[in-house]
C-alpha cells in the first residue's frame, strides 16, 4: 500500500515539476517567438507591397484590370486621398499606406525598398517627388517603425513631358485585419498642358504635357 502511494506521489511530483519547467520556458520563450513571427510578417508585407507595385505598373502600362490577394494579420491598409500625410510631397493622394504595431525587437528606423533613396530625402528635403523617366522608378517604397509601409507614385520627366501613375479610390479603399482582395482598374489617361501642371509637381512648363495613367484602387 505504501509502495503504491509512493509511486502516485512520485508521479504527481514529476508532473508538477514538468509543468513548472514548461511554464517557465514558455514564459521566457513567448516574447522571442512573438518577435520572430513579427519579423516574418514584416518580410511577408514587404513582398506583398513589391507585388502590389508590380501589379499597379502592369495595369497602368497595359491599361487593363488585375486583382491580387492581400491578407492582413494586424494593421490597416489604405489609399490616402487626403493631404494628411507628413511626407514632403505635393500630391499626397498617391500614397498606399500600411500601418500596424507589430511587436518587433527593434523598430525599423527607415529604409527604402525599391531604389536607393534616403528617408531624409523623402520626408525632409522633398527630393523624391520628381524623377527621370528611364532612370528612376515610377514609385518609391519606404518602411519604418513597427511597421509602416508607404508606396508613393511620383512624377517622372522625359524631356519636356512628364508622366505619372495616379491612384484614385474605389468604393472601398481601406481595410483592416482579414483576408482581402485588391482590385486595380485602369480608368483613363489624363493629359494636361505643362503650364497647367500642379504647382511643385516637378513637371516642366509649356510646351510640355503631363500624362497621367489613372488607376482605381478598390479592396474587398
């Protein structure tokens, strides 16, 4: 009888010790696991934004319509049609922004993901709004904090003419966590005399023209 009791007590003690060890391990490991998952999510978002950029360029270039999946674990994706951004740019409506608060070990200071352009040039100096067709990309993409991604389509100059992809909102242009589909549709080409180009757009004055490929951004 005593032997049986000792066996049961020993089993209970071993189980209790194992539970304590597992609990302590999970307590210390959980933040590391969470940070690792957050870093993987950042990498996934970077790839999705690069895919989004390629898709927008294809829609604008082929004057067609495409869709792509964009799943959001945490945060908000939106097209910003209002001039409420802290970017040092004239046309703030050409921003697609993802904003979240992922639990990264170290917040991202700021980095460019499409071409070598510094965040200081973008946010402080305003040197990133204009570019040269054939030398610069149609957009720049920056990443910062925990995590914010900003995709901006800018003006590109070619001699006396200027070009741009112009994004406009569809029925719904903002989405939170969940499984989503982004629909991108070419609407029209706008042609404006250079002398009537938006002030500060980096586009030349007459006799040049500004040509905009208008693409609708809709998310479900």
